[in-house]
């Protein structure tokens, strides 16, 4: 049984390989594959129930290796999409649209989810470098700075770009969080450079170096397929970035705290859906992650008493994209949080910062 706890995270790679195969095949296979991925997660989480286990795993190198494999897998997946686009295997607008949606979804899942775990490992240069390259595919290497040093400090406060107040639309949040997040990353990096005695505009600036990584990927797309292929890649990358902000939206929507007080499990939305947990390196256990950010993904606890999302991750993403449905389903959850988990100060803060 202990071996299965290592193998279950390989479902992540299986999903990526199947998506890459579909993207390379082109044609109507793309739309069918996209539908298959959606149904796999929605129905799988619905039928699979919750995973509340926290086994002790004694070979962390294997678990880290599973994370590192995300980079070649993402290169393969995006490469398959690019090759099919250049070869004309997306012949209709529906096929092209499905290819963009599926490629961007894989950039978000294979790239951002894995990078989220890796960029927290600030004392592991190899993991940090791989994480930054994964983020470069969504033009978001600044996430490695803002998320670790900004978001985790200010989560569930008005100072956090990624925390959406009650009433905000997910589409407005994508814009707000992207702009404010990049500004925050720049300010954090500027302060770091000042402490170390480096100039702001220099080779030491991690924000500039990160954007150059994304520029290098755009240059590779241009070399491979010209302007059209570059535009195709850019649209897929931006969709992958937008998905990150949708996830930020649903992980912290409407929850507030005093920034002077420690982060508690009640300050993040959590889910323990089995399939989402296994295929997303326990990103689902977000409440424990914010309470103790240094804990590796395989040691995160389920915290079933933390505020719970509507469903698994992809299910909740789909609901968030329909604002009236989102508000309808989140209203009772926010009311329950107010009544049973929040203190008086937090209820007042939630009311004050809501409705933008």
C-alpha cells in the first residue's frame, strides 16, 4: 500500500501525456479530449469522495522527482500543440478553440500547479529553477516572488492581490490580481536588491530575468512557426495565467483576517476530493498549506473542519466562471464561515472589504 501512495501522484503525468497525444493528433480529437478531461475531474471527484489520509512517506527524492518531471512533460505538451498548429491539424475554429483551451489548461495544471510547490523550496536551487521555467510558460515568473513573500504574508487581507473580496467577479479579479501581483513582485524584488546592495536594473533582478525567460520561449515559438505560432502560444500562455487567478479567486474568496494575526486554516478554502488531490500534488489541501507554508505537499493534512470549496478544483473553477451561480452557491458557505469560524473582527473586515 505504501507504493500506491507514490504511484497515485503519477496520475498527474498520465493526464498530461494523454493531453499531449490528443494535441498532437489534432482534428476532432482535441474537443473530445478537452471534454474528457473535464468529465474525468468533475465525475471523478463526485464519485471518488474525499481522501483524508496522510501517510508517512520515507523517500522524498521520489516525490521531488515526480515534480521535476513536469518540465519535460510541459515542453512535450506545448510542443505537441505547436507542431499541430503549424502543420494545420486544427482545421476549424472549434478545433483551434479547443486546442487553445486544452493547451492553456495543461500550462496551468502541469506548469503552475507544480511550480507552486517548487518555488516554495527556496533552499533547493534546482527546484526553484525548474519552478521558474514552468511559470515562464504562463508569463508569470513573478509568481515565484509575490506568492512566496507577498501572498503568504498578506493572505486574506486587503493587502493581498490574490484575495478577492465578497461580490467581486472572477473576471475583474483576473485583471486586478494580475496587475497588483506584478506590481507587488516588483516592489518585493526592489527591496531585496536594496538589502543586498544591487542596482534595481541589473542582472540580479529576478523579475527582469524571469520575464526574459518568457521572451525566450516566445522567440523559440517565432523561430519555429513565425508570427502565427507565436500568437497561438501567447494566447495559450495567457489562458494558463488566467486560470491561476481563477484558482486564487476560489481559494480565498470572501475570507478576511487581521494582518497582525497568524494565518489559520480557516483563512483558506479547502477541498479533499480524492482525484483533485492525487492529480494536483495536494494543492487541494490549501488550508494546511497556508497555515504552514514550508510543509511539502505529501505531508499536508486534509483539515476536514476547514471551510470547504463547492467541489473539486476543476468543478469549482467551472462554477466560478459563472458569477450568478458562484454567488448563489457561495452565499451559504460564507454565512457558515461568518457564524461558525470567523471572529467578530473578521466579520467586520469581510463586510468592509466586500463588494468592489
